[in-house]
C-alpha cells in the first residue's frame, strides 16, 4: 500500500535507518529514539534565538516604520539555509546532528515567520498599508532570491570539491515503476 511506503520513509536522508514505528505509542518511541537529535535542535535553537535577539537590539523597530531587523534576519537566514543545504547534501559526508543543529535549530531560531506576520499585522493596524504590503511581498520575493543566491554561491565555492551523490531515500529503488501506457483489452 502506498501509505505504508510513506510512513516508513526515513525522517532525514542523512540517517536513512531512522523510521517511525507504527502503533499506539509511536510518538513516545519517536522521542525515545531521537532524544539526541532533539537536544541538538534545542541547542541550535537557543543560539539562533540569541542571534535574532542581537539583530533586533542593533536595529530596533518603532512599530510604524519598516521592520528592518526581521527583514534582515529572514533574508540572511534564507541565504544561509540555501548555502547550508548545498554543503550538507552535496559536499560534506552525512552526519546525524549537522542538519538538525544548523538548519532546524540555529537557522530556525534565527529566522522568524511569526514575527514577520505579527509586524505585518501591526503595520496594517497602524494604517501603514504601503509599508505593510511592501514588507509582506518584499520579504517573500527577496527571501526566495536569497535562498537561490545562497545555493548558487555555495555551488560556486564548492565547484572543485568532490560532490557526494546519493539517493535521498534508498528504499525507493524497490518501488515498482507505474506503467503509464494505455493497454488495449
């Protein structure tokens, strides 16, 4: 059944043996088997949150102007995440804690979607419609460009380095291909 194949996919391609067990105590089993990864995410999140606080302290927001601190955090975080994924997936050898610590923890704690939405709402409530929509759309467009630039930059830096080629989900090779040809009866 297709759903069974999805449930048994690895949680992270770097740890292909990690699968979530079925049954009523599935999440308790998940927490017990991954406490170390959750600890790495927590430590990274603490560091990322401190970095976000530091940027906010350097670039304070008045409530009625463009929220530069959150804009800078989200754009630079998007760039860093794009670059990080190139190195994690294509250059560096697999490591159980690297992506959870840096990608989910540090960059997840550093960037903030909730503050972005709250500041947009606050600008709208203050009647700053142009600033609110500029911030809303600009953050999205510039953020996507930053991720692309991060990927492109990391690929340029890593151009001469050996690249790691692997299947993200090795067990997919056992799945039968779907025959899309129409068969005549």
